[in-house]
C-alpha cells in the first residue's frame, strides 16, 4: 500500500505537534528533502505517491527530529540571507538576527573592502558579504578545525574561493594587518546558563559558551581591536541585550574617540554593537 505526499505530511505534522511550534512547516521541509523537491511542489502535489526509498528516508529524518535533533542539522542545511548554507552539528545554526549584522555592514562599507569574520562557523557571514560585495576580500577565522571544514564546503558551493580565505586562529591571534570591516558573532551565553538552555543540547558548546560573564571573548577582541581595525574602519559585534552597558564601556575604553552605538533587532532588543573608527 502506497503513501501519498498529503498522507505523509498529515501523519508527520501530528507527531511533531507536541515538539514544534511549526509542525506543518517542519514536515514539509523534511519531505521536500526526501523527495528533492521544493516546498511549493510538495504543497501542490498532495496526491503524489512516495516510493519506498523516499518514505524510508522521510521516516528516518522524522525520527531524528523527534529524537531531539535540530531541524537544520537533520536537513543538513539552513537558509541565511536568502541562501542555503550546509551545516552539521559542529557549527552554530545561522539566526535571523545575525542578518542585522549583514545589513549594517552593507550600509556602511565601500564595495572594495577587506573583511575579517571572527568565529566564522559555517562561513555564512563572510560568504554573504563576499557575494554582496564582489570587489571585497574576506578572511574567515575559527578556532575549530571542524567548523572550518564546513565553511570550506560552503565557500566552494557559493563559488567565492577567490574572495574568502580561511584561517585557523584563536580570535585575532593570527593577524598583524588591518581590516576595513571586522565582524564578530562570538559566544555570549554565560557558562552557568548553558545547562538550562535547550540550544546547548543541540548545538556546539564552544560556539555558545561566552565564559563566566558571557562577554569574555567579546572583551578580548575589543581590547585587541585597535591594532587590527583600519582608520575609518567599522567593527560589528552581535551581543546579548543584557550585556549592552558592559560591552559599550569596554568599547569606549579601547576607542575613546570612536563612534559607538547599539542597534536593535526586529524584536526591538539591543543586538548589535557598532564601532566606527574616526
């Protein structure tokens, strides 16, 4: 007896309802991946039959999701700034709020700039900026070799090998030159809060743990930023809203004459520290 697209979606949505805020959408993404079809096709063909192999792949993915795996890790990709990026459990899943960093970078930089992306993870920030600024050159750094392997795949898939260079580095240790634009989406969750968070069970701790205060890595980069940020350069830091006062004070210590401000995300929460060197 065969199973149709509509039947598969209905059954999966029911199973996912206690575990997800968007069970229908999750089921559509999983089935689309199993059938190698876009979501629009899935919705337009509820009467189509699944082959036994397609059904088996769909059910295996559904079991992973029900077992607690993150949807992007089950899919093996996630969308960021309108593009797909490959993922695995070794890298942080791109968040919508990080697109705010991209928007501000594009609004404040010339087309031909040198970019440093600290803690690149999947490479989504460096690669997106390279694609949006074809004359730019980006350096994407990460301490994790596993993360750099994922970033390398994404660089190849998006054909920006001539623009983006990967570097294994602890924060800014490896750099002696200066950059026009520095982007940092660093871990900013205090260590003692991680055990309470679902995200810490699904994503790499190294990409989440910001030390005792949650700001250790941000402070370290801010302290050393004056030697790598070019004159008239701009630095962008994604931050936790609760860390604003401390982060701004530390930035002011490093850049007493710079323009400093904090931009809000779509939810109206302080999210992005902008440092503009005069």
